[in-house]
């Protein structure tokens, strides 16, 4: 148990796998009341059951973050069960892999609906309660929110939008005691690349990266909780990400070429 998080009520979206699942488990182990949200009821039921068997407090709500009413209901269910809300972790997201000239625009719409609007919808209904508790609003982002990534137009656009949204929420609530944090984990072992959308909207299937060599979701979860505890503003978890945020300001052309070269060497890269 962690005294800082003990008794706090937390919502984690995208909690059925990867980073979201690891974050939910870490909060539960720290003594929080955790509401897991995602679309997969089977996975949510399994994870919640395991946490309860270990003596932790957890519940779940099947949620499609791209739907406003679903996000509203998520907050209502959480308040109905626990009576308060202290932390919202906007983690739900999908990716894509296609150059803009080839991509069907419905793919970009879907990316924005899940990644950006999902963050907006959940925040809209959670925010009054987070302000009341002087809690934390968190968005799980990416280096793609600091510099555009070739072959990921929709993904980068959604992350840039999330950054602007979160920055503005922070400034608007400077006098309300609200903590707002954006965390950029870097490449992490998860299903996001397997489910990444191709040019026509189908899932790409196999990941183009060696998943076993990427950072673990558990590592990201521990860093996320540490960031909340220490009232961090932005957290970039990899040196690659930190250099990207810096070099984007001082040597942007060199950085563009570097990312093109890296992404073009991926297996089955859409870059010509």
C-alpha cells in the first residue's frame, strides 16, 4: 500500500491491456479504488477478478471512449460506486501506419474520435469532480505529440491535439488546485501496434517492432504514479523522446530526416 494513493478513486481508460492494465494494477496495489474502462468486457472482468482475489478494490465499466454518452456514464458509475473521483488517466488510444496520400480519411476520423475526443469526453464529465478533490488529470501521450512521425499522420495529429487540450485545461485551472500531467512513454510492449490501422482501416496484425526489446508497461505505470505523486507537468520517459522535444526546436530539419530514415527501415514500411 502507498499512503499517498490509498483510498483515492481512479479511472483508467484503455485498461484491458498494455499500459492501461499495468496502470490500473499499480493503482490497485497502492490502495486506490480503481475503475477500469475499456470495450472488452471479458478482459475487464478477468483483470478485475484477479485484483479482487488479491484483496484490492477494483470495478469495471464497459466503455467506448469515442462515444460521449459512454464517457459520461463511466464517470456517473464511478461516482455512484465510490462517491468521489481523484484521478483520471486518459490512456485509451489506437495507432495507424500509412502515408497520408494513401490513407482513407475514415482512418484519421477514427484516430481522432478515440484518441482526442475520448480524452475530451472523459475529461469534460470528470473535471468538476477532479477540481472538487484537487485531483489529477493525466493523458498518456507519445513522442508523436512533440514531432510528427511519418506514416502516422492521424496518430501524431491526435497527440498534438491532446497536448494543446491538456495545456489549456492546466492554465484555465491554475487557481483550482488541479494537477494536469502529460506522459510520453516511448515504444512500450503492448497490442497497439498489432491493432494499428492501415490505409484502408484494417488492422496491420503483426507488430513491426521487436516487442520483447521495448520498455515494459509496468515500468510506465510506476513512472506515471511517481509523476502524480510529485506533481509533474510533463514526463518524457525515453532519451529518444527527450532529444526529440529538444531537437525539434533547435535542429528540426535534421530531426525530420532522422525520423524518416528510422521509420522507412521498419519492416513493411509504407514510406516509399
